[in-house]
C-alpha cells in the first residue's frame, strides 16, 4: 500500500517498508506505530520540514546508496541537517564523512597533517614540543583521548 508524505508542501509517495528500513529512525518510529498518526484530509502524512532535499533521503532508504550531484558542494551540509532530524544514523555517518572531506578539499592544507607519533614517551614529548614550538622540558598531561574514526581511542593528544 503506498504512503504519501507531505514534507513541507512537497509530496512523496513510497511504501511503509521503505520508511521503516531503519526502525530506530524518526520515520521508523512514525510508521512503526510508536508515534500516533493522523493523516491529512487528502490521506497524506505531513512533516513540517523543508522538502527540497527529501528525495535524496528517500532514495537512500530505497537503495542504500547516497548519490549527490557533484556541482552542489554545500548540499551535503544542508542534507545532514535534515538527516539528523530524521535520525538515520548510517546516513548521518556517511554525510559527516562527506562534509569533512569537502572541508579538507576547500582548504589548501588539511587541518591535521597525518604523522604517526612515536610510542616512546620522551620521543613523543619531543615531537609535540616540535609541533607546538615549546622547549624540550615542557610537561604534558593527557587531556583527551580520541580518534580519527570516532570509534577507537588510538590517537592520544597531550597538552
């Protein structure tokens, strides 16, 4: 049975299965019975969001592929705002990767030049002192443990 969504005045037709592909998302909760629904007079379900880019989200739900035009560099950032509203975690991760990549290509130099820091504490401190421009007797303490991928705490930053 087709479902018609009215996203900020733009209408989209799809199926309940497509909308529930990610059950822990807003759309999954909405059409999975967790949010009480009342259709509009025309039978569509209204969501008060900008519908301009929703077709990218819907196509992602249908195919699992995120295909964006190359000639719209700011589209990823705008789409990320919408995807965060719909809480589609997998797509949020893909878009965050795209926005990070576009930020790096927009700058002449990436914000962090990749260098593997030595495991030896003395050599590690020396390398940090070299980067920051401090004297070699600078004392460092663990301030934050993070990573490039957000999952493993392999990169240690001292200050």
